[in-house]
């Protein structure tokens, strides 16, 4: 009993925590009915802490220790269909092993919430942070939300429950945080009270669930040529529609905490001419670089993409309209010859915009390779030169930039 | 319009001719016993079980073993075979006690 009491938070607290710890804390406060998980670095620290909450009787969650990530998500699919608020968590190769079931969860419209400690995919084997894992899952029909730091990992997870379970959405949500950089980095995190979190996420009340024996139903019936396409069309609409719900939930969370969230976060974009578009913890480093450049009169700005699915194309179009040159930084490569998915989709979002900025791409930080302020400053230098050259020969410079990718921070001879 | 899920499932929603906006969300079938309406017996090829009721001792081995639910009963008495759902696997004929031999597999289209 004493142990149980010790974990309770009755007043908001600013605590020193890692992202993994903050995520486990959010899970404790959300108090899901079922968690099924398999340990994998760097997610282990999340589930290990949550398993301790279960063992100590701090939560009444049914914890299912399974033999693989394929089984973890399968168990969670079953639990969610049965009517439970169900969660799992994973990383890199674990997410890859879940791949088949990701589509099942989305296809059955189950509001599962899953923290992902983003990790590089093998081979060669690497346990550190990049976005190759969740970018590989980007077309599975899940909502993808990424954190910049431990506070956002905590805040995003709480919001994800509301987003996933919203009657107009009912789509699973993946909540990413950069492996090690966020999961194992110590930061100050403001933790809400248990009552505040429980009130915010509310009681899960599914309209239909398998254990409602008075209203039997079938989940997962065969859907062939005459119905599969319509059901995928429904999913496409639900993910698209979630953009508004994500913004509404972010606004409501802001009223509660003072921390407002949208699909994108513009930083010093009012008059920005040279802009970086990036996902995750690198946004934090870029903000510092921008402050310094601004001190020297460089009109630098940043658009952090917080939500990658649904893709915030309209936000990017509005925010980047007035920029002169844009660099899109991907912590994953598509091996398309054209860099990563954020670059490709940002260009697509800007297509047809009159006087569109020159856009170019970078791949950085694979396998947890550090990205330093100097590297980010070098990108703004590149953008300055591109913008200058585009003054006299816009068409040629824009075409060359759009078709070129640089590998930032890789050793060159 | 949002596809319905909580509302009562109608024959209309079950239809696969509806536009996507009107189909039940995620293809859920929020009603019991609907598999009965699908005549999966049409998958049967080759042969079908034929029951000679006068030989049957009502041991119910065929009823237990049937992978579908195609052995028809009245209380604890076998009354016949549900050809709308029988796939013709032949397990019932195999498990019928040899001395009883009440079920024979006969070519599809043969004597019923």
C-alpha cells in the first residue's frame, strides 16, 4: 500500500526524468486496461517501468508478456476489439516485426496507442535513434505524432488517447520519440496530477466491443473485391479528418497546461526567409541555432513537423509560402535517390504554389549520428547561397535543389 | 456523413453495394449469427455426404467432428445434413462407426 501511495501525484510537479520515464509515468496515469509488450532497446526502459507499476499494484492493468512484437500488437488488437483501452510500445526492429499487424489495427479501426522509441533498423545492427522504423510504417494507416523532448513525449501520449478514441477518428496512434536522445536524456518534465490526466483522457466507452455478449459482433470478416476498397476509403477519410481533432485536442491540452500543440510548430517564422523543416529532437537544436543567427540578422526560421500522418500539407503550404529557401531534414532515407520521405512529401505539398521557395533535402543522423549546431548552421549557409542564386536564375536553381540530396554529418574525404 | 457503428446494423448496411460513406465502419458485423446467411456450401466440390437415417444410431460423432455445423439435429437425434454450409470434407463419413456406416460420400450431383 505504501508503495502505491508513493507513486501518486496529487500536485503538479516539475521532475527530472528521461523521456522513457516520462512515458511510463503518462502510461501509469492513463491507466490502460491492457498492455502487451516485448522488450527492445531503447523502448525497454518504458515497459520495464510500467511492468514495475503493475507488479507493485500501482495500476490494475492486465500486463501480457509476449514472445515477440508481432504477438504484442496482436494481443493488443484482440484486447482493443474486446473493449479494452490497450497499449503497447516498441522500437526499430520491433516495429518492423509488428508491420503486418499495424495494418490490421488500423483496418479494424482500433484506437490503440503505442509509444515508439525511434531506433535505426538493422543491418548493420544499431540501437540508436533515427526515424527509419516509423517512416517504414508511415503507410499503415496509423496517426504518427513525434516529440521534440521528454515533455512532449509525455504530453503527446496523453493527447494520443483522446485522438485515437475520438468517435470521428478511431484510428491507432503511434507516438514517436528519438531513441536515447529523448528516451534516455534527462530533462525537466512537468507532470500533471493523476486526477488531471484521468479527467483529460476520460473513461473509455467503446460503442461496440466483442465482450458485449448482449450485442454479438464480428471483427475481421473477409472483405474482398466488393468491399475492401470502400473500407480503406473510410480509413483514409478518418485519418484525414483526424487533423482537426488533433488540433482541437492540442488546444484543449494547452488550456489545461499552457502548452499548446498543433500539427506543426512554427519557430520564428513571422518573416523567415531561410527555413528548416524537421521532425523530432533536432528541432530543439535548430531553435538555438536560429536564435543565434537571428542575432546576426539572418532571417532564419523553423517548421517542426509534429504530426507526420495525417501529413500537414496545408500547414506547410501556408507556413512556407513566404520563404525563399527551404531545407528538409530527414532522419531516414527512402533510398529513392531523392532522400527521405519528409523531403518528398514537403515538396509535394508545395507543388503549384506561385513563387514557391527553393526546396532542397538533407539526410542526417542515421544510426544516432550526432547532429550539431554547426551542421545546422551550415544548412542555413547553404540556404542563403541557394536563395541568392535563385534571384537571378530561379527555375534552374529550384530544379537543381529539388533533385539534390546532401548527407549531413557523414564523413567525406 | 460518418459511417455508422453504434447504430443498429441493418440489412442495408450489410449490403456490399453501398457507397463507402454508408457501409458499417471497418466492415464490422455488429450482429450475431450472420455467418448462417452465407451459403458456403457452394464451395463444395467433388463429393458430398449422404446420410442413410435408418442406419444411424445417433452417437453424434459426426456432429462433434463436423468442422462447420452442418449436421442437423432435433434434440439429440440426427435429422440430416445442411448442404448450404457443408464443404464436403468427408470427416463425418470417416468418423461414423464402421458397423453403422450411415454416411457415405457420393459424387456431387449423384444420388441424394
